[in-house]
């Protein structure tokens, strides 16, 4: 459980790992993020975007994004992170429910703005449901699907919570950074888990990221979807010219490219299946939580630390999430596409886990 007094740590920090383990950055295999390993290919970018100030969002981006998210209003930002930082400052101190296990930036920024954070389990629905229905919180943050537990809340639950919270002016913030693989609204409405189509209901804010599914974490593009007046207020808190025209152009191409998106969904499902079966075979007794962008396994904390360390010594970075029970850790594995990378992980992981089990049986 986090008290979020200090800046949360994040995956993808190859530079720090490189210094700690004395391995040059180029030799690392980065499994510490939930980013698509087969990123959207960078298109030819018209030169003007390098020279012009991005005073207004690009029309081609806004129209591609509205179509992709199926909404009438949205706000462009430099990733979903600046939105996560700005939203808590938009209201007087209140009681807000946030998952204990989940992207820690939410807890950190709500606490920094003086709000009372009430943590609920990142693995289930019941505690959050009770907090909202019994009126114990004014606002709630849902990470859907949760990173790293993979827990998905249903549209029906989200609708119920929105109704209850909005009666007293409360907000329901839904962080959908990892939802794109569930979101093929064009093809299959049944499969859609995104709350984007309901983002104009009172008090709802949906956050979307172009970093994960499209593998474009470096271009820093995200969106808030909400009622128009809320977006206007949020927009006033964004930094002028913070999203470059170059990034906007790349995102416009990615969001409009339906055939790439369809192929990416299939490829990610394949990558995720491969990781799931590797972890299933290496950790037959452990609980595994899988999404189309990462797979997490629950392991005793001492063993988890030893496995992460052994992998790091072999140049493979994974992410550890200590759990609130104080006993266990979730080891989160980002996906791999290349066969050589998969072989490298499979061999090293088996060695690391076998070494730990040998220690257990012959102390
Ligand atoms: C659940 C979740 N939300 C939001 C973010 C922020 O991502 P970005 O600012 O790249 O959109 C992250 C980053 O890892 C995340 O894990």
C-alpha cells in the first residue's frame, strides 16, 4: 500500500538499471513496461511540423481521435500523465477512492492536493462498490484494466457508480491507458469495455493514452474525454505548446490507421498468450493476471526480489509491485515480439526460478 509521499517509481528506467548492474543500455531487454513491442511505424512527417508552433491542436488529429474514441469532445494532452496531475487540483479537498495496487501517480497527486485518499483493493470490485454506494467517498478513480492486476470493471458497475457519485457533484475518473485491445467498437460492440461512449455523463472523466497500445510512449500523446465544460476548465491547466506538431502528426496517422490497429490487436493477443504460457509453466502454483499488454504473477516477496535481481544481472528488466499484504509481490512482464528475445527470457527465467526452488528445498 502506498503513502505516496515521494515520487512513484516506474518501469522503463533502463538508465538506472544500467548504472546499477553495469550493463550498457543497448544490451537490456526491457520487459518492465506495458508498451506494445511492435510500435506503430513512424510515417514520413511533413517538415512544417518541425518549424511551426503548435498553437492549436492539429485538425487531422482531433478528427481522427474523435472517430477512434467515438466521442464528440476531447482534450489533447502530452500523455495522460499531465491530466492525472491536473485533475485533483480542480476541486476542494474531498474523499477519493483509489486502488491500492495500481498506477501510483493517482494516489500521489490526489494526496499532494490535500484530498483524503481511501484505498481499495486493486484486485476486486466489492470494496469500491461499498465505498461508493454507502456514500463514504465523493470521487473515485478506476484504472480499467488495472495496471498491474489486470482487473476489469464492467460498464454496468461504472454506470452505477457514476450515477451515485454525480448526485452530489462527485467525479468518476476512469484511467483507460491499457484498454485499447478491448475497444474495437467499430467491429464488435459487445467486446467494448471502454467508458468513452458514456464520457459525457455528469462527473465522468475518461483518460486515454496513445503510449501503450500504439507503442508510442515517447511521443507523449493522451486525451481526456468528458463533458465540454469540464474539458474547458481542464484545458486551462495544460501547458501552452506542450504537445509538438510532430507528435500530433504521428498520433493522427496511428489513430486513423484501422488496418494497423486490427493487426496489432491480433499480434498483442498472440504475444500475451505466449507470455502467459511461459509464466504458467514456470510458476504452476502461482496466481497469474493477464492482459493483452502485460502479464503479472503473484510471488512471495523474497523470491520475487531474487528472481528480478537474477534477470537483471542477465540484462532483463521486469517490474516489481509489492502488495499491501506485505508478503507478496506482483512481478509484471511486458510483452516480447522477437523469437530471440523470447528465448532469452525463457532460458533466464527458468534458471532463476529453478535456483530459487533449489534454495528452498536444500537450505
Ligand atoms: C495506468 C496508467 N495510466 C496512465 C499512465 C501514463 O501514461 P502516459 O502519460 O504515457 O499516457 C500510465 C503509465 O505507465 C499508466 O500505467
